[in-house]
C-alpha cells in the first residue's frame, strides 16, 4: 500500500543521527517524487538535539519512498524552537552547508541500497 502525503503535511527524512523535517509542497506522482520545503535539520547527539533552521533553504525534489510522516509529538517542540525566531533574510551559509551534506550522504546511502 502506498502512502501519499498531502501538501502542507510535515514529513521526515532520516539518515544516521539526523532528521530533516520538511513541508510537502506538491506530490509529483508521475515521477514518484515529493517537492518539499525544508524546515529544520535535527542532529540528535546523546540526550539532546541540535536544531538548524532551514526555512530559507532551497526546496528539494526527493523520492516518495524515502519519506515517513513526522509525528506531532516529535515535531512540535522542535518547530517551536525555530518558529519563535524571526526568519533570516539571507540563508545561513552553515545551514545551507549542513543541508547539502545531509542530502549528499542520504543520496549516497540510497544509491548504495538500490544497487545491492
């Protein structure tokens, strides 16, 4: 059974100890992709988490099968940390670099799993 998310829903991509939370903008069924807008990247370290604001980062087109629903209980606290701050007019270069690194690592892992 395929699970398709609707525009406006929050979804998650997981890799290692990091989660990317994003809002679904559009479902591209013909290509089995979601167009998503990154919201935050969370790095879970021991008993805490480091939250990076990605609201001004570039959107992504990503395979549908890699997403999972983001549960309200996991997202509300994290989003409140980010939404309490004013969005920056210019994306933080460190945040962009972290997103780029995360996407690259996740794509490599995805490619390796499909080749096996």
